[in-house]
């Protein structure tokens, strides 16, 4: 959840002047796909790789 928030924060900082709706990414998708590893803390690097390769949908896709 923290890693998806950090990715969303980077988008929000980058897009701040475009007056868009803030980006919120769906942590549940990452959990369902086990992109961060197991439940023993996960690995942010794996989540970053998953986001790069597969993408992470908006938080309205699946509720956490």
C-alpha cells in the first residue's frame, strides 16, 4: 500500500499544474497479484517492477 501511494504521489507532483483529479492507485490489485511478494513485508522493488511492466489501475477498480 505504501509503495502504490509513493508512485501515485510522484504522478500527482508531476501533474500538479494540470488541475487534474489526483491520481490514486489500487493497492488491492498489487496484493491480489502478489506483486510485492508475500505478507511478510513485501518488496517495494517488486511493486515498482510490476507497475512498470503491467501498470496499476485507479483505486476505483477494486476496493482495498
